[in-house]
């Protein structure tokens, strides 16, 4: 092409675009182009949103599952705690209903009065060791007033608790009879105290005790000695061995045959369960007859026990005596001679 400007040939698409651009007003063309762009972006945005929604759904579903699992665990834990709390409340209510009397405070008081090493002669005796190891064995320990029977009883109770600490197969129950409390130490009161002590060492309240409680609680009645004894026999089956310790039988009420009814109940309990019985009393003929044929060991304050007691109280003597060891020994010797087997700490 001589003398003319060279032109590039246009494709069909370019011709179409030029045609549209030439035929349509510029404003309309630009708006349409922008709409196409926005439509493409909108499709991309919708796809992104859809993807995010799916991811969100997965996350929500996962979190709900975790929350449900946590709530389920939380509900189970709370339910277990609630049940345990209710069981503990029921247990305490039943124990209080059996009897509000607690001999543990007396045990702590009496045992705190002893001097270190006191009563070892009793624990080492052949009679005590035989009682400790033989089923259905009874050890009766009479002693004059002031011989230290109650302190020795507390030593026996502490020895048993120490020896069998943590052994759930061993049951231990004890009583401290007191003539000042005879109004609360009738046979029913004493036997139900033994029942309470054996029950509270078990992991749960036995059904026999619950039944006894339900039979009388709403009617506001108290169980008879026979009902209590039967329940005591039932509870004792949870143990392989049971020790019963009773101090000062002579202070148990005599009126209305209270003491003989109590002893009859205890001996019957022993015969049926094989329980071991340790009892102290003043040397009273009627009581000694009840223990005829049983192991017996007289309680007298040993010279060594009295000396230990005096050694623990020498600091209370006047100052001029404290500085004279020979005089202290002379005082101890004369006191030991004078007490003649009596020991009242």
C-alpha cells in the first residue's frame, strides 16, 4: 500500500466492542461494564461467605458437642455430690436419732489424765492378751474405789483403736457408766449407744438401721430393747470381730432391773455374735456372779503407776522441796505405801 497508513486488522470481538461503544451512549456503556464487574465480585463474595458459613457451622457444632460433654460431666459430678450430700444428711439424722450421747469426749478426757506408761502392766498381762485373741472371751476387772479402773479402761480403748486403726473388719464400742447420768443410761440407752458406735464406722447406713429409723421416726416413738438388740446383731455381721468395753458396771442403775437387763442383753449379744467383752466394776457380789467362769483380773494401782503419777506432779511441790531430790524420793515412797492400791488421778 503506497503512500497510505498501515492499519492493523481488528478481530471480531474488538469490532463488536467498538460497535457497542459507538452505538451506545458512553454513560450507559460504562454503567453496564461496571455492573459486569460488580456481578463477578458478588459471585466471589457469595462463594467466600458460603465457605465461611460452612466453617462456622463446623466450629459451632464442635463447640456445642464440647459444651454438651462438659455439661454432661458437670451434671454427673453435681448429681454425685448431691446424692452424697443427701446420704450424709440422712446418715447424720439417723445417728442423732439413735442417741445424741457421745462417749468420745469422755474417752478423750479420761485418757488425757494418764501418765505415760501407765497401765502397761494390764496390757502385758496374760489375761488381757488371751482376751484380745480369743473369740467370745470376757475379761472382768473388779477393783476397789479409786483403783484407777476408768483410766485403765480408757487405756484399753485407746490401745484397741491404735492396734486396729484403719481395719474396717474390726468393730469397737465402749461405754462409761456414771451414777450421775442414770437417767440417760437405761438398758435401751446403753445398747443403742453401742449400736450407734458400730454404725458410724461403716461406709453406709445398714438397711436394718434405716428400717428401725423409718418405723419409729414418723410415729415419734422409741425402739424397744428387743428391737435395738436385733438391729445390733444385724449390724455386727458387717465385722469379722467386735470388741465391747464397759466401765463401772456398779454405777449402772439397779432400779427396775436395769443393770441385770443390760447384762442379759450384752451376754446374749456376745453369744450370738462372738463379740469380746471387757468390763470393770467395784467388787459387788451380784455383779461378780454374772461373770462367774469368765477371765478375771483384779485392778490395783501398781507402785510404778503411782510413781509415774507423782513424778508428773512433783513440779507442783514447794520450791524448797524441788531442790532436794532425796526428800522427793522419801515423799514418793511414803505416798506409795499409804495409797495401798488406790490411784485417783
